[in-house]
C-alpha cells in the first residue's frame, strides 16, 4: 500500500504534462501549402529562416491560397499578426530567391515588432519611432 502511494505522488499531473513552455515549441515554420510553386517558396523560406533564427526564438506560419486569376497568394503570420502578404510569380526559377528574401524581411519585421513592444510609448505614433 505504501508503494502505490509513492508512485502516485511522484508522477506528473495531467496539466503539468500538457503544459509546454515557449522554449519547447519555439522556432517552427508551419506550412499550409497546396501547389508546387508554393512548395518551392516554402522550402527556400524555411531553409533561409533556419539560418536567420538559429536560436529558434520565433515561430511563423506560411499559408498559400492559390487563385485561378492571380496565381498563388502567400501569407506569413507571426502569432496573430500578418507580417507579409505577397503574390508568387508563375516562373518557378525566381521563387527560391523570393523565398530567401522574404525570410530576411519577415525576420527583420519581427525584430522591429519586438523592439516596439519593448520600448513602446503610448504617446508616440508608429511613424515617429
């Protein structure tokens, strides 16, 4: 009987087991990709992102919405904030360079957003920072 009480008290509770810290899940690039052009963009974006964010501090999502008239629309979100929105060209040879450039722009945008959140002043407008 004493053996059963020791094993029950030493195991983690369900809430402790389910709770993940930000450090455990950081640095993800989540893709919701449909077309081959979107996959080429995602692959180049993710590899460039891993070089930029080596510490794995930020998680972003890349979503593609293919349209018949405009081609593929790409949305890149950080948290609940849309960081970038763009149209992919139909020429597949340009897409890897666009993906790498987008990763650099998104990373810089997230850093700028973090700085404004840290040093934010309610009396100062966004264009005055």
